[in-house]
């Protein structure tokens, strides 16, 4: 059994999908309720991970900051509930090194199935697996407010490839160029219906704030 770091975005959802298909049991989801200046954690629409966890049927543990991560992992390991920690990190050495350090101190195995994957193939696989993710945050040259609310699909992947060639942005958004929210996936028991949202533009970046959402039958 393992615990998974969980932001609600495409990479954390896809890493869980991969782990489940490998026969691993995801015992807990761990969401870090990070501040907006966090260097480690996705924070946009983080309050809706509760609804995603309910859709998956996996218990969610919320912690206030990264300092609490080691404490909760030690507790889970001490109670013999988990042997490893799952992360959807793709290219960030900074984040991966931090997680390696924490897991080593606690005595857990760090599992990073997406590490160093080709970004184009990764996005294509996410689309192929029917993981439905919309863009909820942009902060890069070439990504304006029209990108907010756009669902990741093959056409959007091609546009991201073009933006990468022109502006050098990460195709999979690993540098914080954009963040996503997953409203449905193959292992969700229910899908998330977003009822109300608001676009907020702040000079060179924008947020699609989810204001109302609920679970619906698939």
C-alpha cells in the first residue's frame, strides 16, 4: 500500500492511474494546502481535491504545509499502512530531491512513474487514457486568458508544441507555465460537474477559479 501526493492536476491523477494499473493500492491521498508563493506545490483550486478524492473513493489527508509531510508519513509508516510515496513529478529536480530526502528520512520508497518521460508522449497518453483535465492557471508568455478553461486534447497539445518552439515553455507545464484540474478519469466513480467558475487575470498570469462544483453520475 502507498500514499500519493495529490494536487488534483493531470500529473498526479495520471500517476495514480498508472499505480493502480500496476496493482498498487493507493491507501491515502495527501494534499498540501500550500500558500500561493510555494516553490513545491500546486495550489490553484486545491480546495476541490476533496471532491476528486470522493469521486475516487480514496481517503484524503490535508496538511497545512510541507513541514507537516514528514510527520504524517512517519505516522502512516509507523502504523504499517504504507511502504511508499507516489509523486507525479516529471522534470523538477528541485521537487524530486526534496521528496527523496523526506522518504529516506522516513524509510519509504519514492515512486515517480512519470519521471523524465517525453512531455509530448506523456500528454498524448493522458488524453488517450481519457483523463479529462482543464487548464485552470497560466503564467507564461504566449498563454493568455483564452487558455483558461481549455481541455487538454490533441489539438491543444499541438498548440503547446508551437508555444514551446516560439517561447520555450514546458509542454507539460512542469515549470509552472500552466496548471490543470481533472474533472473525470477512468477510475473515478463519478465525474465532477463544474457549475460556476470565474476567470481572474493578474497582469501576466491568470486563474480560473472554481466557485461551485458537484459530483454527478457517469
